[in-house]
C-alpha cells in the first residue's frame, strides 16, 4: 500500500518499518534462551544427542541475531543500507524457524509424548510470536511459518497415525490463522503509518510555507537582504536602546549607486538585477572590510531600501570619525568593476551618513536625514560620502520646492523668456538673440537659472518639457518681431538644447519638424545651441542627431566652447554654423599672452572652417577691441546688452553699440 505514495513519503514509511524490526532485543534474547533451554531439557530427559545439537544451534543463531542487532544500532542513521539489514534480520529469523521446526519434527519421530508436547509447544509459541512481532514484513513471516511448521507437518504425516494426522491438520490451520492475523495487522499498521507520515509531511509543508512567508515578509526577494520594513524594526530597536542607555550609539548610512539606470537602459533589467545582487554580496560579506579593523560585524544590519538604494546600520559605531573611516573603506570596496554578462560594469556609490549623536529622532527622520546627506554627495560629484548637518535639510527642502514648482510652472505665466542680443563686432548691430529662461516663483521669488536648470536636468522629462516650451515661445516671439519691424528684428533666434533632448534624437527631430510646420517658422531662422560638454559625452551619437537637424535647415551652434574635452581639430567633424567661445577665456585676455594666443588660434580655425565665431561674456570695450582685432565676427555680453524682455528687444536695435573704430573715425572723435 505504501508503495503508491510519492517517493519521499514511501522511503520514510519503508525506513520506519525496517527500523521497527530492530526494536525486539529483549524478545529475541528471551526467545533464544528459551529455545535453547527447551532443547536442553529434552536432551536431559531423553539423552538423545540431536536435542543437544538443536540446543547448540539455538545458541549459535541467538548469537548471530544479537550480533546483527548490535551492529545495526551502532551505525549512524544516514549510513544504513536498510534493505540489506532487513535481509540479515530475515535470515536470522528463518534459521531460528528452521531450527525450531526441525527440533519439533525430530521429537515427533523419536521421543516420548512429554518431549513431543514440549517441543510442539515451543514451535507454536514461535509461530504465534513471529506472526505478532514481524507482521509488518509479511515475506519474513510467511517463510518463517513455512520453515517452522513444514518439517512438523511432514513428521506428523510420516507417522500415519490418525491422531497425529489430525494434529497436523491443526498445525496447518494454525499456520493459516497466523498468516491471516499477520496480514490484518500489517494492513492496519501500514495504514496508520502512511496516515501519520502524510500528516507529518503536510505539517512539514505548512511549517516550511510559514517559514518562507516569514522570510519573505522580512527580506528583499532579489538580494536576500533585510527589506525596508525589517530594517526599520532594527533601526527603531537601536534608537530605543540608545535612549534607554543600553547602547552607546550607532551610525546610519544611506547608499545610492551612481548611474545605475544606465545599466538597465543599456544591458537590460536582468543585468541590473544581477548588479544589485553583486552589490548586496559585497555589502554583506567581508569584501567591505568584515575584519577586526572594520565596524561591519554581526551587529551590522544591511538592508535594501528600494531600487539601487541600500541602508547600513552600524550598532557599535557611535562616533563621527569612525563613521568617516568606514565610509572610506566602503567606497574602496565598492570601487572595483562588476562582471555582468561578460561585461565589466562600474557603479560607484554616493553615501550619506548620520549618527545617533547628531540627531536621535524617529527612524523615518533619521533615514530622511541620511538620504539628504546622500543627495549632497551626489551634488558634490558622486562616488563620495557626506556627513549630515542641519543646513542640508534646508537646501533639500528648497530643492524639492523648486522641482515641484517647475512641474507646475512650465507653460504658465511664472515662466518667461528674456533675450540677449548677439551683435556684429564690425557694425555693432544686433544679428541674433539668445532666448534665456527665467522663473518668478510665487513664494521663492526670482529663482536663478543656475539653480533651477540643473534641477530640471536631473529629470529628463522635466527638462524636455521646459526645452519644448522655450523653443515654441522663442519662435512665436521671433515671428512677432518680424511682423512688427522686420528691419530691426534679428536674423536668427537661438535656443538651447539639453542633454536629454539630444539623447532622444528621433523624438527631437519629429518635435522640431512638427513645430516648424505648425508655427510656419522658417528653419534657417532657428539656431539650436548645444554645449561642448554634451556633444563630447557621445560624439558619434551627437554627430548623427546634429546632421539630421542640419538637413531640416536648422542652424546649429556649439555653446561654451573651451570648457569640455574637444579639440580644435574635431570641429570640422560636426555640422556647426557657429562656435560660441566660453566667457572664461576673456577674463585675462588683456593681460595674458598665452590666453590671447589660444583665442587667436580658435577664431582663426573657426573662420577658416566657414563657421561664425561668437565670443560670450564681453563686458568692456577693451575686450571687444581685442576680439575685433583677432578677427572675431560676433559677440554677446553686458557691454552690448543684458537679457531683455520680448517687448523691448527691438528697442536695443534702435541704439546699437558703436565699435571703437567707428568712434575714432567719427567727426566728434
């Protein structure tokens, strides 16, 4: 019956049945001694040597069976080949049965009635006892009864005495009854054992399921680290211990891994998951310094907060200096590259630190403070650590207010454009204007673009929405100038392109194409500016997108030239119409010959390549005169005009800047 069970359950039932065979030490010992004693008594009564031989056989078999029993119980549970031990037990039982049956048969043929009664009684006891003890193994019982009663029945038949024949019939009935009892007991026992085993297996499954559910409720499925809820419990317990005086202090670190999104975008989310698992392994194991000099030990809790953010709680690290040293070791341990799908991936960490001595608040507040410090580490250039202080909270609150405000302000009256003229150095007249975004926040007032533009750039969707709005507004303003006074209107309007817009080349092309068609705007009047840094992040990708924009008829300008990593030789590989030289070059142009030489070489190459050179940040006439003498065609800066509103730009055309050469040649000069 148990053979119909699944393999693990069947093996367990069979093991239990076999083990039960070897729980009969006292029965075997008493039975063997009794068998030998009966044979000895028969020998003493009859003086027949065969009974003495039966006694010796009984003792030898008893020794054999006890040896088997002793050796079985000495072995370890997992090293027992149980089926072979069942065979050994059966052989011992069968030998004992044959010895008992042989002695009883001999007594029928060669001894008196008393001896016959003695030996037959012993045989009946053996048969009934074997059926009762070994019923869980029917094959052992059946052969035992056959070996025991077979010789007796043959001897009874051999006498040809009717009374002995009747006794033989009773022996057969005894054998059949013993087999029936054995079979019924076997079925009942196996049923009970199977039911018990199934219940045990079900209980074990329930227990294992509960264990898995409990683990899943407290651990991150991907990394196996403590999840957010479990980490919060550890942190809350640490806070309570410190408040109660049971712990000196602790340190909390918030880790965010730099450029993790790039891994997902380039290698896929499975690669990102594998990177997170390897990061978790480094954090949890000794690679991060789990040694005598490190604070990472069994009291340290490592958890995954979400995404690529991790938390570390150091329960025995209360001081700031120890936290700083540990942060350095963490950065060093996380610095090496990761092997992901045969690709080396580098992902450094930005770490925010807060200690219980700085601010022992609620668990939520401490994590928030560590997060604020981590954000400051990002702003500081990434791959570094920053210790929390109260001023960071104020900066973060302002950052959040600006980011949320931007989402609401784009497309409303809060956002507006100013326009800074770009003039021809030879004539002093405005030839172009650059659109510059400004923001008047309802509570923060005028927010500088140097503050809100970087915040917008952290969110690609936000900076793209801002760029799209600025491009449309600039084109509409330009169209209005052409309608009001085409003679004073600039020849082109310049609008900046962000890194996020450039990275989404096909979408950018479709958007610009649609905007030009919808506004009825001439493509050659729109100039898109992209900084040198953004171009050099992905030169080949930028080159392809810029070439497509050029085919639309849009003019292109490289902004802030000289601040990135490009060289003058690379300029000819890009389809730029204008190169805008960064304002940083002009600071010492009147006093440093080396700076003057660099600007001269740059302007010469730009003009020789058929591009237009524009100098940014011109603030005095001396700078303008030097640039003009070097052959620079255009300039932009407060010397000519600061950024002005749409309605007043044309007025600046009515009062153009007068070049120094014209002042010298004028009659008034």
